[in-house]
């Protein structure tokens, strides 16, 4: 398959999967290979296969956050790989990382990368900004020491030696 066609096919595969997630589909086998790997950042873990992905990521996310709307800002594709960034706009209606439901609307920023094999996702490195989600729920994981303080001028950044 020529390069541009491969990129287009990869992009179509991930857009179909995202539409399935947004529609709350439960059967993910048409989107993911049986042995796919979902690799999240710290706090998210690594999921091997559809059952582990659903049990340890998809279902807990759906239990903690309802009334979800996926707001993908941009998709990109390059051969067997596709990616996107955006956020989920959702209602915090269940326990999330030990925080009981607040009924606050939150934004869950994400970046996803997918490697496609035979029209399905085989590898999925993901970054979900959990620190931002927790901050919206009243938990500052940086205890006021985040480097945003450098940006707003409240703290002088250290200088290299």
C-alpha cells in the first residue's frame, strides 16, 4: 500500500475507534488487536489486551466520569502511525483516584499515538494529564511547587551552574 494510502487508512482506523468510544460501545475487538498494548503515563499504567484495557482503564474512567464528550483538536497520520491531542469534557460523578464524586465538570487532556496493523490498533502510547484533572478536583500533586510559578513570576527559576 502506498505511503499516503497507509496514512489515510491508519487515520480512518483511529477515527472509527474514537467514534466507538464516544458512542459507549462495549465491544472493542473491531478496533484493537487481541494482544494490543496500551501504555499510559505515570498513574495510568500499562494494559495488555482488550480485557485488561477495559477492566483497568475504560471502565474505571467511565465510572468516575460520565456525560463525556471527546474534543479532539487535531489528528495526524504517518504511515502505520496516527496520533491526536485533545481533551474529554466530563462530569466527575464517581470516585477518581480516591476522590469521591464532586459533580464538577472537568477537562481531561490527552495525547494518543496508535500503531495500526491490519486495520486495528496494536500499540497505543498515551499521555493523560492526570495532574491537571486532580488539580480541577482540588488536589495539587505538586503541592504549590509546580513550575507554573516560574511563568507567573512568583518564583525565580534556578540557574544552571
